[in-house]
């Protein structure tokens, strides 16, 4: 096939479109809102996920459907899938759309997560807090990103509520956060990029650094865990696996069934970056060379960081990526830089 359909037109969809174009594919982006991908994809459908005619026309115009956004409504996915294959598959989406099913899945394949309790309604909260103790974090089961929809509990008497079904997580006393960007091809081949060290500020990823400076045996464990996840899901595409490093070993924080912000360094560190790798996988091509050839620090440009742009553009060994978004609102990811170390 020669046209790739992408659900979601944010910066990830935009960078996927660029990678697909470079491999000679056409891209058709489906995005309900105004989208940064709009100016690079070959075709864009701006319609809600409830618009069945638009969904049908989109699916019929492409050969395979992938996504940069995992919260596409189930009914839309059902319709799309009746027309064209969706990669990564529906199970990967179902598992990762809901933090509870995600944690149940991870625990079910023998991986460690933070201790957790389903908090379906506000009435379940006191027992969950009593069970797990404080500190703890309440997270909405669906739709959260960049730390949105999370409430931190400093003591077990605190009563705050997200308003929607949530999970309570025991606080993991981690020494570091790392992530594995793993890819699985249509033929079952698995490849992982070097794990990166992630630093967050106010719940938002600030920097990812490779190499991450942790022992090789620990990184091997991390890669094997990521491989186990993609195998168990019969996954095709790139996945981001976020992990906590603790003195007792690795704990899986969450998985993202798509290219991931902590994999942006691959644009400067590898012959084949995560975006091309994902396109290769969903298009049924062999996976590319994801070996790391450079030490890199990726830094997100968030809100006011854009004031530093003139200076960053003058720096040697710095690759600047901008997403073509309008206003630099606080907390909004406007771009990123990859610094060759
Ligand atoms: P993302 O943008 O990565 O999807 P998110 O909104 O899904 O973010 P999480 O990854 O669940 O949020 O949490 C954001 C950050 O909060 C984590 O990277 C970590 O720093 C901290 N955090 C989350 N859960 C825990 C926990 N159980 N114990 C300790 N810290 C945590
Ligand atoms: Mg998340
Ligand atoms: Mg996260």
C-alpha cells in the first residue's frame, strides 16, 4: 500500500507524516481539532470521531491506519477497522486507554507496577487509601497526559476527587525514570532503542538523555520487559515504555502504544529514528537500524521556553524541531531540541 492513515494530527502525527513522506508514502491525517500535522500531511480530514461518513471516506482513502493518539473512541475504531487494518492492534489500544486494564495486563504478564486499587467512585477512595497508605497518587483511568487528571495524597485523611473513575497508585520511591522505545515489526522482529533517562517538571517531560548512565544489566532488564510487552500484545509499531528505577528493581509506570516524547532523541542519535521505525513497522517493511551513534540530550520547549529560540537557533550541535503551533501557552509543548553531547 502507499497511503498511511494517521489518527491524530498533533506533533507526533506531524513527525510521523514527515517520516512517511521520506519513505515515499502519502499520509492522510484525521484530526477533529486544528492540527500541527495539517501543513505537512498530503490530506487532512478535520471532522469529529462521531462523523461516520468522514471516517468511512478516510479509511477508504488509505491502505493502513495508525495513530498518534490512543484515546480514539471505540465506535470510531470499530468502523475504521471494518474497512482497513489498524496497527498497532485494537488490543494494544484497549489495554492502554485505561490505566486499570493497563496495570492488570502488566501484572498479568509478570511485570511489576506501582501497587494500585481501582477507585471506581468517590466511595471507594477511603478504603483504597487505607490499603495503600500515603503518599499516593490518584489518576483518572482515561485521557490523562502530562500529569493532567492526577491528585497527590500526602496523608490518608485527605479527600479530593477527580470526578471520574480512577486508580489510586502507591507512591514509588524511585531513584530515576527511564523509558524504552521498542519496535515490533509485522514479522515479529523486535528492536529497542537505548533506554533514556527522563526528567519531569510539574508532571511534564523536560529532558531525555542518552546514554542514561545506569548499569548495563539494568538496561538489559528494561529492554527485555519492553520486548515481553510487545510480544504479549502481538504488537506492530513503536511503543514507549516508562519505567521507574528503584533499589528493588524496575517498576513499569505506563505504556504508550505509539511514538513517544522520550524517543525524540533518536532523530539525532540514530540512522533510523522512532518515527521512521513506526512507519516501517505499520507499512510492513523491515525494521531499520536503531543503534545509537551519538550521545544526545533532548529538551522539550514548553511555553515560555520559546523565548530562548533565537539563542538555540545559533548554537552548534543543536537540532531544533518546531511543531508549528500558534500561541506558546504555559505547559504547551511547542517544540524540542536535540543537543549532541
Ligand atoms: P505522560 O505525559 O507521560 O503520559 P501522564 O499524565 O500519563 O504523563 P504519569 O506518567 O502517570 O502521567 O505520571 C507523570 C509523572 O508523575 C511520572 O513520570 C512520575 O514522575 C510521577 N509519578 C507518576 N506515578 C507515580 C507513582 N506511582 N509514584 C511516584 N511518582 C509517580
Ligand atoms: Mg501517560
Ligand atoms: Mg507518563
